[in-house]
């Protein structure tokens, strides 16, 4: 059976994310960070429902034509 390799430090692209999470957790606490995350996700869902157009039941050609015409509207 092969042993697992030792854990290495995070790669550079994840370092800013970890610094942001650490700062947020320090400022708001764990529960405050959770609620901030929940609020941002709620805003993302509301944005999606308000501004993203519905493509169900349309072919790619219909979608492309609507985008070319400028008649592609949001869901509501």
C-alpha cells in the first residue's frame, strides 16, 4: 500500500482566496462569514432569475437569431 504524499503549501492562485477568507473570518467570525456567503449567493440567484434569459425550448439557431436581433430578453 502506498503512503499519501505529505501535504504541500497552497499554490499561489489560492493564496489570495485564503487571505480573504481568513480576514473575513477574523472580522465577522465563522457565523458572520457564513451569512455573508449566503447573502452573496442569494444575490447571485436573484440576478440570474432577473437578468439571464430563458433558453428552454429554443434551438441554438433561434437563440443566435434572437441575440443578433437584440430581442433576447430576460426571464421576467
